[in-house]
C-alpha cells in the first residue's frame, strides 16, 4: 500500500496503463494468496472473540491485557 503511488507513477510513465494495472493486480493476488496461506492469520477469531484471544497470547508472553 505505501508503495502504490510509486508503482503507479513509474508504471504509468514507463510501461503504460495496461501493464501497470496487470502488475498491480498481480501484486494484490500475491498478497491475497500469502494471507490465505497464513495459518496464524486464518486462526484469528471474529471480533467478539478478540479479548479472549488476546488474553490467551498475552499471558504466554507475560504482558497484561486490559479489558475495554
């Protein structure tokens, strides 16, 4: 995301619109595949379970987790 303006600016000036769009789509596809392949990311609970999840991992590292 932070590099999107750089990729868009250089891509549009050097390679044209179509190639830049294909490159940006490929980057998004790779990022999505990496996120989908990450077991730790897939194991995150829905919002109601965030506090319990944080307590479970916070206690292992010795860091206290405060309830909202």
